[in-house]
């Protein structure tokens, strides 16, 4: 089946633009993805998207601008996907306490406050993890902390635990930790004042000032 005339025209415009700007686009993508081979993949992906959408673009200048947006979007998508994959393999401490690049006194102060909050959250998470039933702790470690890129089903099979059992234990443990973490944050926000619920449903009141 012959190619549609609009696709043929778009392809011709893209070829002409690629001849003039291909290396410039590669350098731009490399500032984001840091690798020439990945940059080439991103560039081809962006061109493929433009061809697949086949939007009516009457001038080559409009094709150039449209392709430029597609290249930027594809490069950022590639970068974000790679960062998410890398974070999955980081220990939980590094996931929570990764340093940020900040400048200026206000930004440094805000970063210090964020880091203090993250350290506090990590302290609470460690404490509450120790308080969980042993099987729930094991499930969380296997499915989140030590899974090494494996699926829950594969992790369960490797440790002799049924998939449904492992998933249930992990969810129950996370649910308990989330509830306790929320209570800890509420108490911290309130400055430990008012009523603070303790385990077992009892409440404790902070002493009133005389």
C-alpha cells in the first residue's frame, strides 16, 4: 500500500531538518541523558512519534518546532524513567536522604528543614518496622527493601512463600506503619500538645500549664 502523501511530505521535511540539525539535537539530548547512544535512541523515538501522529504542519518551520518539543519531551521521559528505575535499587536510607543541589541561604535553610524531616521520618520508620510482627517485617523486606528488581511473585517463589500470602503480609505491615507514621507526624506538627493517641487506643494528655 503506497504511503499517504502527507506522511511522505512530513518525512521529507524531517529528513531535511535532520540533515541540518541532527548533531545539534543529539548534543542537546546528551545534556539530559548523558550518553550518546541513549541520545540517539531518544532522537529516533521523537522522530517516530512525530511521524506516527502525522499532524498537518504546513511549513517546515512548524515541523521543526513540533519536533523540538517532541525531542524535549522524549528526553525528559527517558531521564525520569531511568531515575525511577535507579531509585528502586537504592537502600531505603538513600531513597529518603538523597542530597539536593541548592543555592542561596533560603534554599539551604529549606533543604535543611526537609532533611531534618526526612531523618525524623526514617527514625520513625525504623522504629515501627521493629514493632511489626516478624512475618510482616519479612514480607516488607522481601517485597520492598531487598527485592533487587524481582516481582513479588518471583520473590515469593524464591523464598517458598505463596504470592497471595506475601502480598497480604506486606500490605498489612505497610498499612500499620502508615497509620503509626501519620500519628507521629500529627504529634510532631502539634508540638506534642493536645491529645496523642497511644497503642491500644488509650490517650494521653500533655500537662496543662499553670
